């Protein structure tokens, strides 16, 4: 491996000979110059990994040299060294995108620390993350053998997401394979836990039950109403917890994260069921029976989520909540920009709902468009694509606008998605729904050991279209495939992100409460 090359410009460079010898003993190659002009010329002629510039050189100053070097090499790290502690000089240097700022006299160890911080930070962070996960691997494995409750499963999932993010840039394929294996083990254990407890949670047979889709507004939103702050409830369709953690650093520039929580989605983990349940405060079949005008069956024409605001108002009415509300669903760029431009008009409302469908659209586009598949080839790339959208979105503009207002902001979703790879054969007639992660109908044929089977849907508050209707749900990593044209179907959908079934990624979804720093 070639040595890291340092260009160091200082009009008193001879006095820094001990520093240079120290760095050379550490394995670095240092090219010294005593003026800014030579630094600019050498930066153009040779390759350097980092540049140290004295700010107060005669002739071409450090600031001037910095600007010239950055014109040609905007990504080359430059460290400014100065005798002055004047704030204006610091602001000029920092505004010119320096990598670090050191005050003379500098010690050799300060220079070494700056080098490691700027050039080896990724490597050191990766090594630290790998060591941390190796230490935690056995503990997580032991915990997976215990009888965990819903809070403990949340803790396991958060830990795995943390290590997935920390190890996202490592080049150690072995540790990534180990993490993937442990995540699969955890998902299989979570699937058994969810299946064995889901019925009791829905029927209130246990006090140890999580907040779920149909209880979220009641348990998490209602307690925040009638306080001094206005509430903005932002729902990003299909937002996974790891995707929230990816955008969290951007959000934290403007808000303090007051609560970082996870709630459990109901089945099916899709917009039609989970999101309608969230806004109605009722399970799907309860909505269908009580508000038939606000429910559209899958086989019927029309949008399945066109009555969310009506269902939300009915839930407020049932619980005696009186609040001035607004509801906006952003389905395209133009409407998002228009909403951001007029967000001040919502400040008079007690409760504002804003829905963004981008992540769900991205998930579908990744399945259908080859170029999106290539851009989001794996979990890390999928997060990166979502992060890039968020950073330039009207939603981020809205969040920035709200940051200095007296508001409480909640960011959540209705369900997540899971990457699927294992086909499970199923046979059904033409009336069977098209979702890859759950199926329902009257003439389904499948291996009962491979699915979570619900023979009596009404016991799980799901619609029973006819006498013999049954529902089946895919387990982590699985997707349903018909025997007809099986190979083509499997090849097309393998390694895509789907939702509707049971997995940690689909079920355990974020509920984040933000409070203004001001």
C-alpha cells in the first residue's frame, strides 16, 4: 500500500523539521514548501492526500492558496494552521470548506490526530464497529434463545439496525455475512413470536401488548393534543426504521429527537389495511362494518385509502377530541412544493397530517425499473437513495420551516418493507389478490407449514368475503409465486423489497417525536 502524501506549506517550514521527522517515522510522506505559490503549483503537478496550510504566509496567504487549490481539487482535505484566533479568520477558512483548523504552536500529536481524523476516520470507525459487533454477537445470539417480550424484540431490532448502519461502509465481507445471518435468525424468531401473540394482542388477552396500528393515535397522539404546541403528524409511507436512522442526522440539525420509538403494524402490513387502521383507530373489518362508505374491498374499483381524513375525524369524534385539523397527501413533486410554500397557513391548526408516498413509490419503482434496481442494489444503497431524496425534498423544507416554531412534530409510517429472496408456491383462482407477501381467497392451495395461516379471518378482524375465505401471510424473506411461468416470476421478483407479511422490517416501524431546539 502506497504511503499517504502530505503537502505542508509554511513560511517557517524549517522550524517544523521535528514535526516532519515525527510524521515520516509514522509512515507518512511529507513534501514541504515555504510559500503559498509553490503549494498551488505542486498541488496541480503531484498527487497529495491532504494539505497543511499556514494561514499567515507572506505573498500568497493560506486563505488565497486554499481557494486556488479548492478550485481544482474540491475534495482534497485542507487543514488550516494559524497563529491568530480572530473569529473572522476562522470564519473565512471554515467558509472555504477546510477539513480542520489548528492554532499554533501545534504539537506533532495534534497533526497526527488531524491526519487520522481526516484520512483514516472511515477505516478506524469501521474497525471499531466491527469490534463492537463481534463483542455483541454472542450476547444477541444468547438473547434470541430467550422468551422475549415485545419491548425486548424492539431492543434487538434497534441493535441490529445500528450495527447494519455502522458496518455499512466496511469492506469486511465476512462480518457482513455474519450480521446478515444473525439478522435472519432474529427475523425467524420474531416471526414465531408475532404469530403466537398476535391473536391475544388483538383481543386484549394480555396486558403485555405493544402499541399497534389501530391504537397509535389514541396512545401516542391524543396525549400530546391540547398542549401549547401545534402538532404536525408526518407519515412517510413504507418508511423503515433503518431509513429513519439514515435521515436522523439531517433532522437533528433542526430538531431535538425527544422520543425514538417503535410500534407494531397490524396484518397485512400494507397501506390499505395498516394505514386505514391507523387513522380509524379500528381494525380493518371493524372499519368495513362500521363505516362501509369509507371502505373499499380489494376486488372493488377505486383507491383503497381515499377516506383517511374522514376516518381520522370519526376517531377524534369517538374519543371526544375536538381539534382544528388539516390533511394533505403528497403524491407528486408539484404538490409537495406548493404545500411547502404555503405551510405557514397550517400554523393555526391544532393537528396537521401530512402524508408522503415517495418511499413506497421508490419500492415499487425498484421492482419495475432496472435502473432503480441498479441504484438501490442492496440495503445500504436503498437507504442512500432514500436519504438523497429526503435531503432535497419539500418535506425537508417543511421540517426546516417548522424548526423555529412552537410545534411538536411526529414522524412515522404505516408499515415497512423486506427484501425477499425465497419463493413459496401457492395456487389460487383469478379472484386472488396480487400482493406477493399475503394472499386471501376461497380456493387457495399451499403448504401450511410455509405460511402464517388464518382460517377464520373475522377472529383477526379481517374481511371475510365469502364462507371459505382464508388468509395466508409470508414469513421473513419469502414471497408467493404461482406455478405457472414460475421461473420467470421468481427471477423477476427475487431481491425486491415487498410488504404485506411478517418480518421485523415490515412490522416494527418508527414513531419519532421531535421538539424544537428553540
